[in-house]
C-alpha cells in the first residue's frame, strides 16, 4: 500500500509494529493511524487471528478520514472480520508451524580480533609515549596477562576456547498457530464462530507468548424492519518476557573468557578486566529473573438496525472494550540487573485495567429518485465514547534472599513497599454527517462535516469542527471517449480537501500539576515531605489541525490488465500541540501549547499488472511507490530551533531529525598540525578554540563547517530520520494448482542512530566489530582503542549515524491446492498446503544488521521458515 510505512524494531515474542501513513505531521501528539475493527477503535496491538479478517481498507486522504474526526487525523485502517452467510455450514481449520532463527545479529570482536585490539591498544599507547608511530610490536603474551577462576587469558588464546556470548544467549524459537471456525446461516440468522491459539517462542530462553482467542459474530433478522447482531472477541495472553538489556550486555562481554568453570559452575563476573560486568547467563538460572504479563481482553459490540421505510436505515451500536493486565517482576539479587548494585532482590507487582465504552447512532438514507440518473445517499450520526484507566503498583527491595519459588507473588517479602496508583478518565462526544451524490455514474461529489468535543482539551476550547469535500469525474464514460474503449478501461480524476484534528495528548494536560515523587525538606528540626511543580497548565489548549489537499487519478488499460492510481497530496498542520519554554517566573520548565506549523507533501503510485494470463499459467505483479517530505515551517515567538540533545525541531527542516556533528574519519600522524597551519593562513592573527585533546592521532576528526576554528552548534548537520522512498513489489505466479508469491519491499533514504557504533568501551569491555584506526589503517572511521576517551566521550553521538536503507524479500510463499476430485471423496471442499520464507533475505546499508530495527540492538529480528495447512469442509 503506497504511503504506509511499517517497522518492527525487535524480535521479542509478541513484539508489536509501528505504522505511519503519509509521514509525520505532529511533534508532541501521536502520528499513528486509527485502527478500527468492525467499526470500533481497537488500538495499536492487534490480537486478532489473521484467519478471522475478511478485509482491510486503508484511508489516507483527508476527505475520507475527516468523517472520523480527531481519531482519523493520521489515517484510518478499517478491519472487517468474517461474518456468516446463508447457505451450507462451513468448517475451516488452519494450522502452521514456524521455525524462527536470529538474523543479522550485530557482531562483536571475537577471539583473535579482540586479542589484536588489545595489542593495537598497547602499541598505540607505547607509540604515543615514544613519538615513534608504528614502532611498537607487542605480542599476545605481552597483553594477555589476566587470570580468573581456573583459566588465564593466554591459555584461552593458545587453545582457542573463546566464548561467543551471542551464540550462547540466542536460540531458535518455534511458533505454532491453530485456528478453527464454523460459519453459516439461513435467511434469518448468520453466524461465524472461531477459536484460535498461538504459541510463540522468542529468541532468548524464557521469552515466550501464549495467546488464545474466541470470536463470535452473529446477525439475526427479526423481520423486515428489525435486525440485530453482535461481534464478540475474547483474548487471553500469557507472556514471559526477558529483561531487554540482557542481549546488549552480552554484546559487551569479552570473548577471552569462559562463562563456567571446568566443573560447570557459573562464573558470576567472567570479565577479568572489568569486574562490574556480570555474566548475562545469570538471568537464565531458574527463578533468578521472572517477568510475567497476563492479559485478558473483552472487545465486543452489539447493534440494532431499523428499516422503518424504504431506503431509510437507522443503526444503533454499543461497544465495550475491557482489558485487565497484571505485570509481575522478580529480580534476584544475583540477577543481571541487581548483581552489582544495589545487590538486593526486587519485586514489582502492577495491576492495570482499562474500560472503554462507545455508543454510536447513525441514520442512512439512499435514493436514486425512482431509477433516474441521480443517486443520493445521506448519513447523520452521533457518537460518544469514554475510557477509564486504573493502575496500582507495589514495588520494593526484599534483601539478599533468593525467592525463586514465590517470585513476585508474595509481596510480604518486600521490606519497605512503595505503592502508587493512577486514575485517568477521558471522553469524547461527536456529531457527524455526510452527503454523497452521483450523476449518471460519471460525476461524484462527497461532502462531510464532523464536530468533536474532547475532555482532554481546555474548557471553552473542547470542540473542533472538521469539514471535507471531494469530487470525482469518470472521464472514460464520456461520449467523447468512446473511441478509446478498446484500450482504456477506466479513467477517473479525483480531488479532495479536508480538515482534521488531533487531540491525542494525555488527559489532564490542561491542568497544572505537581511531581509524583516526594521531595523532603529539612524544617524545624525534621524532614517534611513536599512536592515540586512539574507541569504547567494551559487553559487555552485546543485542537491541532491539519488541512490537506489530494489530487488523484485512477486508470485501467486493456480490460484492466494494467490498472492503478496516482495521488499527490499537500498538507498543512497548524496550532501544533507543542511544549514551549515557560517564563522563568513561573517555576515550571515548559508548557504544552498550540504553537507552530508543519507542512508535508508526497506522491503515491499503485500499479497492478497482469503480465501473463493463460489457461494454466498466470503472472500478476502489484507495484507500489511513495515519496514524501515534511517540514517544520514555524515554531514559537520567532524561535527557529528547539533542540534537546541530538533531536528536536528546526524551521525549514524535516519534522523528525537528528542534529549533530559530522565525523570525517580520524586524525592521522601530523595531520592536525598541518590543518592548524593552513587554518591560520586563512585567518591571520586568530587562534583555534578546539578542545586541548583534539587532533591527537587516532582520535575522531569532526567537520568544522563554518571554518571558524571551533566546534559549536553552527557546525552541526541535520540528519533526516524519515525515509524518502518506499517501494513494494508483490509477484504472484500460478500454475494449475500451484501458486508462488514473492514480496519485495525497499525503504530508502533517512538516517538512523546505530547503537552498535557506540560499542567503543575503552577500558571496560569488548568492542563491536568496528574498523578502528592504526598507523597502518589510517582511513578507518572509528578511533584507536588506545586513544584517550576524552574526544570520543564529548562527541560520541556523532559517530552513530548510518544510512537506514534496506531492501527485503519479505515473503516467499509456495502453495499447493490438492485436486478437488481427490478430496471431495472424503467430504472436504479445499485443502491448501504451503511453505513460506519470511524476512529471510535482507540487503542493508549496514553489515550484519537489519535496518528495519531503526538502530536498536536490544533484540535481533527473526527470519522464519513456515509450514502450514488450510482445510475447508
């Protein structure tokens, strides 16, 4: 789908995805699209079995999304689940098993590479002291001097018994999925009932998710006037999760060590050079680390439809979304997170529940005025929804004791428990209307308006009004196009405009608040608990608004053997929900306000081509392409930039950026002196203002963009984070009862902050497999391991940026439908066998890394080999 950007950052069991449609608009509010399931907002984490989905529709232009008001500001994804149909009862059974293997795991210096780094470090320090660069020639025996437990570093070097920590930590996972459904009905009642179960193992031990679904859709026509129905979904999830930092810890561990002694005892601190590095396998001792998340969710709606007269339909629907989550954590005092500090066991028990109500009423009227060329449909609607979130958490230390059995269940073990709670309530009231008009099936006009009132906004500013209009002209049906019908199947021009709103901010953002944690004051000889200001309220906070224009063309050629669409859009977002600095006299650091503006534009192309179509063979290719850009056009009070660390906003630059220095390799021997001499020739009588350690051979070299002899904000570069091009290509080949589909996807342009580029642990740990400077490798990107860390620690982030381009063959599926004459004898309508390779082939701009992860190295992604069967009775 052009314009849809889907990313997954890690391969943890049950890991979700992030989605954006047509880039970023907002800075502080949400940019994710609205997901509707059977007409009701569902949320970003989809727990629906894929086999329960009948169709999925994506709305992007403002005319089609404006009817959804604030919820649809970032696009809408409409999911419709399967319903029963009158006729013979059908039974469907679906099952697949998937082997999940870690892919594109970042590499560290292993074995002799790490030994060589230690040698190069020692050689560098000796050369620096003597001034004779390249003169030192130390050996492994000179640098491998440490010993621990029952081994020495030099013995490991001699026998090659290095430790590959990632290989020990990671494992192959297995996913099993089972679905069964029964559907059918008659002229009065239709039903679809389904059960689903999925068992997913992650890539680390004790990382697993079990999920169970029960789904029921029932529709019943009482008589010609009344119809009722319901859609019910119940989900139960049991997720055992691993601590997210364990894999990152494994990447830092030296490979010149052993995880266990010769008798099999785990070595708690196996890094002889840095005792603070504890063994990442400590969490794999049974009971040492437990994180269990148990979730139940009821998501359902019921409706009544009334048809009091011809072409007039009234529908009232009530929906309930109830979710309960318990998150329990136990960290033993000898687990990874607690071993060094504070050295005590820890328990956390959190209970959350959220309840959402939606009541929606719509009145539809359709008429063609007695069979005329005019066709009119009108919609009036009213919706109200409310959500309530409650949370209670108890946490605390429980001494230097093992509670492997009771883990987080026994809160009495906490010596000094801390209990916190929260309660959040929000609501929205909406009124909407839409009018569709067609003349002779050639001229189409749509107009809509929606009014939303949000409790999250300030009193007197809660209501927003969002109109839209769209028109289309089917040119191919005109009389003057009659001579083109032999090759032109369809040609339609479209144009639309709409205004949408965004109020996706935290409730109570309009209120002034104090900090949650106590601050203690010493007054009158005693300590008194108090609060400090944390959030400044704004009683004028209102809607963030986006005005969007869309121009499109739909076409079909040669009896639709070639068909597609082209869209160009322009959007302007104003009254941005944005944090601005508060006056110093207010004692608050910032305040959320409606300030600033952004704009965006883009081109989207969808192309469907039936390349070959014969009796036994066909080849169909679906292409998609989109390019987009966004820009901050205004901030506040004449301010043209707001940077926090290495991220922020700059007027005239994209909405999502990194803003940092740019490196140019490392300084070579004598190069800095030559640079300073040449600089002084360009700037007579002036002197440079670089740090005193700057320019030492083998240290980072940064670009002084304005050549003023110092490094400051004026020398920083803007790195755009969002992609410039998204491309997709889905090939489908069929031959008799066989089918083969191949899906390719490319994401080009944009930068990521790659965490592995910061794996330069000078005195503490192993390095990533990075190309570092030596007197014989002067073109390296990374500094020498022997150099002082002064310059690196000051400018470390500037070396992390990499292009985030990648091309993936995301899915290859080969399927075979058993012949009907074979299976019909046993009462089976259809049997489909298939095998898939998912996420198996990735070509990234960064070696040994899948750039879809966006720079994270916490959990690698998995590639999957899937085998499945679909049976229909």
